[in-house]
């Protein structure tokens, strides 16, 4: 039986270059996937505002998963019927997986006073300060600050205190996740859970089995990679491949979008792929 491929991809350091945020090296592969109607689904720590703009720039119109699995946004009408458990917000069907950002801001201010001098939260950053930390352009930094479900923290203490902080917040019900630059505090949601939920929606729409292909470069992608049928780890210029429980993964030779294009081409777009014993269908919807 053929299975329809779904590509779930991290953004920063994976589809976008870690240093200049370019996706130029992946453009040809993105166009090839679009021609074959293979969904490219962002699964990222980025915000709704960032992703809505980026989807337009990249040229994709798929659903996307935002703020490390906290929420799924599906363009209204993308599926033939509205998925159960979603509500309408603007031009999207929305599926939430955790409490809103204010819950975590209140938890930090009321329960984590002893750590308050050891981190800087996004809620405290100005646009100019975030630009200095991340090298984002001001317009992109402004979008990054508009968060709805989580709060990224720039940790400034030592590693011992960081672990104490993580343990403390976890005991209070928070889910702590280390990304490329920031420590994220949010709910008991993750990229893997959101991916699995959306994959089931696709399977119902297609009336067919689906194969989840996940690509990521850092620790906050681990839940997605662990849950995927095919896990692809993208080489980072700043850290080693995170260790996964999953025994078999594909590791890119190149970094960022070069590695993304390299692995997607080898996995989906080469002639040999179509001759596997359990083929993935490359046809359209």
C-alpha cells in the first residue's frame, strides 16, 4: 500500500540558515515538492505572525505548527471540512494544545522570584534588544515578540542554576525546552504531539496512510523526530547532533538549508526512492 508523504520541518537552523536566515539553497527542492503537491509543514518555535509572513516569502500555503507544538494553524478551506477540536480565528482553523502565554508569565513573576536576575524573557525585550541578541532585522524581531502560548528566556546564569530553574518550573507544571538560543517555557505540548494530531487530519482527508518525515537540528526538535516515521537530523554549525532514543535517523552532511535540500532530495525526489518495497506516493492530492 502506498503512503502519502508529509514533511514536517523546523525552521531556524533547518530550513533557514542559522546565521543569515536564508533558504536560498532549498528553493529548487521546495518548488519540486510544491509541483508534486507534497505538503511542507512548518513545526517551529516561531510565532503566528512570523510564520504567516514567512509562508508567503517561501511560497507555501500548508498548515503550520507554532511555538513548539502549542498550536496548529490551518488555512480555512484547506481541508474539505473543519477538523474536530478546532475553532475559527481570522483566516484559520486553530487547534490549541496548552494554556496561553499569560499563564506562564504569571507563573514566572509569582513563583520564580529567586531566579529573576538570571534570565531575560522576551516580554522584557525591546525590538532593538532582540535584534542585538539574534541579528534579526527590526521587522522580523517585531513579529518574533508577538507570542501567544510560550515565553522564550535568554538564560544568563550558569548551567547548574539553569538546571535548578528547569527542575523548579517543571515541578510547577511548566514544560521547559532548550532551543538553539533560548530556553522556552510553555505547556505540556510538544512538536511531536502536534505533528501526530495534524498527520491524522491529513490521513482522514486523503483517506490514505501517511508517512511523516521530520527535519530538525536542535533539542527542541527531538519530540518531533522521535515521533516521525522518518527522522532527519540537520547538521548545525554551532552544536553536535542531539542524541535521540530513536536508533535510526538520517543525518545530513551539509548544514541548514543545504542539508535540508540534500536529505529531502535523497529521501523523496531520487528515482531509487520510488523502487522501495514500501513506496511513498509522490502523486498529487
